[in-house]
């Protein structure tokens, strides 16, 4: 059996970019269930920055958008599957933009366990600042570090996904 890191390398392509999306855990659960990404209260700009084959990891500061309990964890990981950014009518007055992702089964990982290992948080007592943007790009090494922690018990599903990959 390959290690999680070896399995992740199978999914890596020269063109892949890696992103963090900041969303409450309850909204992440809806996105994972629906196979889509929605960021920054439904704005399209962040979604348009990503390309097919890119990876996104959701970070959830709270369980619910404003009244939830603090969580501060990476909660989902998925890959952009196509070029389509589309609108979805959630209510008469709210029609957010979305993008389809293929999510991998994973475990929640508290950021506190990785603060000293990630380039964008290491040695920074104000580590939360980049997360205020709602969406930002990270390097391949940081992605591998987070993904390895999230997928350590799910290497089999990752290997199955890599054999089906068309990116």
C-alpha cells in the first residue's frame, strides 16, 4: 500500500494550483453533499481564479456562519472538475455562483496541529490574516502537508480516484 503522500503525488499535475476556501463547516457540508464550491457569499471572482485540475481545501473558522462555535479546522478537500462557473437560485433574492468539485473522503484537521509546519502560518502570531480574504492560493508543499493530514486514513479512496482521473 502506498503512503498518502505517494498517493497525492499521483494526482499532482504540472498545471495544478492549490487554494484555501474559508467557509463555515455547515456550509462546507452542504457543498460536499452537492459536489460544488461556493465562496465569499456567492461571488464569482474567486471561483473564476481556479482551473480544472486545481485543488481546494476548505478551512472552517466556525461551525455556523456567524453564531457557530469556533472550529478552526480544515474540513474538506476537492478538485475542480471543469471550466463551468454557474449561478444557482437558492431563494428569490439569493442566486450565488458555484463551481463543481469532486470531493475526497477525509477527516477534519485542526489548524493548530499544523501552524508550525505551514509556510503561511509558521512563526506568525497573526496567522489568521490570510483567511480573512475568504480564498487564497497556497503552495504545493503546504497543500501536501494539509492533504496528508486530512487523508491519512483514506489513501485507498485517493488511489481509486487517481486511477479514474482525466485531468
